[in-house]
């Protein structure tokens, strides 16, 4: 029965993953969106290959598709980590001098998977069984399988830590975005971990690709509900957070996407109140100031405002 499920569900799961990939692709100018779309495509390919493995009809074909599916799995954790680097503003780790280092073990895994018959490092033993029209492959894991699986879990965990650490002290909207990202990455990883260690009794087919595909709905929630790529936190450091000057960031749709503590004190509202809201939601007198300069992209001027019954003077700098 479980093999029937693994034949019938993957087409739906592939549709889900491809739909989320297309949705992410719409935001491709935004850092992280293209990599996330590639992550979704890798999961779709993993699902397709896993399904063809079951439907192959012969032992050589089943083994071939098993190797293809396993090779595609090497892309998923690297793509997730690359997304985490971009999402948290660590693009320097994607430089040509650094990113290839993360690909050494995945590339070795692909090579060892296709030459497994010579050494048994990925699968030490393989057994084929026919269940109706389905050709099932049951394996014992070799040494390299455990090395690569541990490495994959480490990359996914590292990406989750980077995103979690970056957003713990951020505004509520960005924390919500991060929660859905972490759900989408960690939930299927836990399913994979449980299956690999045999903690799911009676389950003979790896549910990981299905779990990753349906977990992509969490990524969709982050993009659609919490505007993952519409509203993006900018790279911030201790200087911006601690400086006395008020800093407010407005995107090209006139929405507030960032503000430091000094700006919150000046406006009398918190970032959670204003983040994602139109700039004209800022209370008097700052709403009027922004309105007067809304068509200006680069200026340094002095402004006078009535505040608390007193006339105050400020130095205003606008930068694109």
C-alpha cells in the first residue's frame, strides 16, 4: 500500500514544488529568490526520479533512477545554505573562491553513487523486490552514505542557524518570515533523519522528497502571507542600531521596510507598528515631511517642524 502512495502523491507534490518555484522566480531581482527557486526545482527533480525508480520495471533501470535521485539530493542542502547566505546578507560566501568548497562532498557523492558497484561505499548491499507493478529497491547503507547524510544535515542546520540568529532580535514581520522558512527546511529534515535511523516502523520507501515538497508550502506562506521578498530587511550593524541619528528606509512602493531605534523614538511608534505600512502612516509631523520629499531620491537639507509645541530644526539626508 505504501508504494501506491509513493506513486500517486509525487505528481501532486511536484506541482506544489514547481508552483512555489515559479512564485519565487517572480522575485528574481531580490537576493535569495533565484536560489530558492532552484531549491524547489531540485526537490521536484528528486521527486520525479524517485517515482521513476519505483516504476522502472527492471532492476537495471530501478538502480539507474535510484542513482539519479540520490545525486539530486546532493543539490538540496547546498541550495538551502546558498539561500541562507543571500537572505542574511552574506553574499561573500557565495564567491567563486568559497562556494566550491561546500560542493566537494556533494560532487564526490555523485561520483561514488554512479560507481557504487565497484566499492559499495554508498550502498553496501541492494535487494530488489516486485510489489505489483512497482519495483522496490531496499539497501544497506555504506560508509560514504553516512558521511554525506551527516554533511547534508549540517548544511541545513547551519542555514537555519544563520537565519534564526539574524532575525531573533528583528521586527515581528521578519521574525514571522523566518519562522516559516525554518519550518520549511527543518520539518522534512527531521522526517529524513527519522527514516534514515529506522525510527518509522514499517516504512520501506524514503519519504524525504515528499516531505520536502509539501514543506514548500511553508516557503509559500512566507512569500505570500509575510511578503518574504516584498519586504526585506537591509543589512544592519551595531553602528546603525546604536547611532543617535534616526534612520528610516522606504522601498520603491513607499512602504516602510526598516527603521532604527532612534527613528522609533522620534516617531513615537515601534517598528512593529510601522514596518510594512505606507510611509504616510507615520504620524504628524514626519508624515508631512516625507510627503514633501517623496519625489526626491538624493538630497541633504534642513527642515523645521512643529513638535510638542516647539519649533525644531533637523538635518535631513535622503539617499537612494
